[in-house]
């Protein structure tokens, strides 16, 4: 199936501009440098295949040049669209050289961090380049090689002033040192963290609750959305992606139901505990720049479930909630703990709702692995 271009000039559903992830930018820079090495082409733009297999993005290249040792360097300016991304307008660059090893090796250049603590999707000691951007770069190499043998390439990926930019992110707290992370699961930045998006949430909630709906689902992101559509079999209009604005979404729910003078039988809260468990600390705007992580809340629940003091302390000191998910994966009472956390989240959410009869919560790890009652 041939891919179609994804036009970033077409606004997202909330009327805001989409952008390119750091992973897309790094992939574009790599592809431009590779084209210079292998084809002697200095291009002003490249296409980047997106993970959904249907679309590609055209990405302008800021510069591409051959170096004296035969390597090549290319750079791309990050455009985050209308999202207040710390890396917006950052210069992402890639230095590429042949390694004759038959595979791609990913290296952290200046301004890209190195992982020093467990709990994220990249092993300790590796550059903070997430799995999907790495895969996108493998695809780019295949496209440029066009069936020719792969001699292997070293990709040194960097960001100008990345160490300074990283101070505005969660990276230092996550044990990612030296710079930013190269991120992106879809290749596209969805403008979800602006005040303007909050207005669209109310619209989506009004649609979801319309027509005497008896069940709706709210999800911080795509993990919960997939469950609501597939397992709960809710139609698209009954599922609202609320991003970090949990409290605002609940306030909108109260407002709409009061206006209609009715009750909602069931509200589902579905997603990763890294967002939803923050409600146990009375945190209702879960943006990482405005709130601490949720390990302490999960650790408290573990203590209440009878986990040992050392286990509770270990959970509390985990690097991320996803690290907690990993540490509990084979624990004999891991599922019981997540069921308890789900119940506590449901209770906390229900306490804020005046016209919802029942709240159900289902939690999932990265990749959609069910943790509690859905397991």
C-alpha cells in the first residue's frame, strides 16, 4: 500500500496546528545525511514514513554537509505546531558515518541525554532515543538503500542547546542526563496541552453525554482510548481523550449533566496509572510540569494491601510509574494492588461527580498491557 502525505497545514480537531516530534526530526536529518553519503545528493527536504503505515511527512532540512572524514551532518528545526513543547524550534542534528558492521548504532551527541536509571523504555547506558524513533530511522535507511546491502551506520544524534532545554523537562528526575530525549510514538505532535484544547474537551464531553448516553469513557491518551473502543465497545463519540485535564473534564461533566437534569449510569476512567493515579494525591491537572509523579500514591496503596515495608519503600523510590509496573509484573499480589489502585481512583473521581452513579477505572501499562481488573 502506497503512503499518502500528511498535511500539517490541516488543523487538528481542536483547531490547532500539529507538529513534528523530535523522533521525526532526527529521522529526517538522518535520511538527508544518508542520501548525501550514499547518493551524493544534498537535499532541501525529505519524506519520513510514519508509524501508522498510511502516511508520510515532508520535512525541510536546515542544512546538510559532507565532512572531511567522509561522514555527513544534517540538521532539522523542530516545529511543535501549536503545542507548548519545550523543544519547539530546537535544532535537531545527526552525524552519520559508515561503521561496516551491517546495522545501525545509536549514539548520544551533544544535547541528547543518556539513560542512567531503569524505568523507561530504553536500557540504562543507552542514549535517550525511544524505540519508535529508532524504528523510523531503520525504515529510512531501508528506503535510501533501496535493496542494496546495508554496510552499517553510526548515528550520533544531538540537539543544539539540548542540555539547557532538558532542564525544562522531566529528564533530570527520570535519570536522563546530558540533554533531551528523542521521542514520538506517532511521529506527529498533537496540540493537546494548550488552554484552547480545554474548550474542545467540553465540546467532546457534550457530544459524548448527548442522546441519553448510559456509559462514557475518559482517557488521558491513546492506551485507554483503544480499550474503550475495543473492549468496552463504546462508539467513538462516547470516548473522550482528556489529556492532562482530568479535573476540568469532571467539572464539565457536572455542568452538562446538571443542564440536562439527569444522571449518568457509568463513567469509565481508562489509561496509564502514571496519569490517573495522581488523582489519589488530589492532583487533577496531571501535566508533568505542574505535578509530581505518582509513585508515592501507588506505594501507599501497596502498604494498605499488606506489602512489606521494604517493598513499599522500593515502589516509592522507583524512577517512574512504568518502572513500578515492571517491578510488579511477576509479583504474586501485583494484580491485587492494581485492582486496589483502580478502586481508589474510582472513589476519588466519584467524589467529584454529583450526577454519576458509578465510576469504573481500568489501568494499563505502556503498550496496553492490562494491570488490574482488565487483566
